[in-house]
C-alpha cells in the first residue's frame, strides 16, 4: 500500500508518501511562498528521489480542515486533481487530529491550536488510549473554532496536564500563561507544526477501514465562514435593518 499525504492547512506546506513499512519520504517547507507554488513541485521531487511511479499509489490523504481558507482550497484542489487523474480515493483527515498525532502516546491531554484570527483558534482536545501494543487517538472535544478563553476554560475544568502545539502557540502563548490554571507545556519546534507524514499515516489507517470518499465527493471542512462571506453577511444584515 502507498498513500500520499498532503497538508497545506496553515503556513506549512508538507507532502509525504507512506507505505506499510513506514514513511518513504516527506518534504516540508515553512515559508511565505503560496502553497500553489510549492505542493506539486514538492511531490514531483520526492517521487523523483524515491523513483516512485504515481500509478502505484492507492490513495491520497488530505488535511481537510479546519485551517486557512486559501491553504485548504489549494490542498483540496491538489488532492482532487491527483485522485481524479489516478482514479484513487481521498481520505479526509482532520487537520487538528493530524497535529495531535505528532504527540503519539503521551499520557497528557493534547490541544492543537491554529490561529483563526479575531482572538479565535481552530482546535480540539485529544488523548491517547493504550490498546494492546498501540495507542489510538480519541477526541475529548472534536475540531471546532472557539475563542481562546473558551478552550482554556474547558481545559481547566478537565483538571489534567496539557500540551499545546500548532501555529496558534506563538500568537496566544502569553494569553495562555495568564489563563491556564492546570499544568501545561508547549511542544518543541520539531513536533509543533503540521506534517504530511501524520496525515499520510492517519489516511492509511482510514483507507484500511474503508473510510474514504471519491475525488469528486471531497470538499474541505472550513468550520466557519470566510472573511469575505462574513463581511457580505454583515452588510446584508445592515441593509435589512
């Protein structure tokens, strides 16, 4: 089995190829280039280096949201294009679940936070549960868009130690220091951002369970309206008034 993983939900652009034997290749870039400029060249490069024929690929896993509206659209368009061209299914992986997967096996609560602007974060709350020789990830709170104060209150009520990670950490670090009443920490830099390897591995697990859609059926999960849609809605409400 070979699965392509793609994550362009935030500032990071990441592409990976996973097999049953592990991650064959991963290419991750964190700079200001638009993902439309980087994703396909990155995929081409890892295919060239690994001598992978895309016809051997069984499915494509995409970080389907939440996240940056532009980044999600670019990633989804890329996944749909690959799926349609190769006639393979698409596994829709939650962005924040894939982020939490970075901390596989921890006994602490994991809270990925992505900056959603307007003092909000895209987030979720996760824990890892031991089953035989492996861990499974369990959502204590599913992916959502909330105020940073709200997620801090929920975590404080849980009363368990928390690890934060994601691009929302540098944005809200000082605020979290003031809000948190339970022990907490921030993941180190090599574990704190999106990785296509996590998306690919979770996608492989979904593929094995038959949890996928066709490329035609795939669409990203934004969780809330875009800024342009919000402004249009606000303008329409003002006009009605």
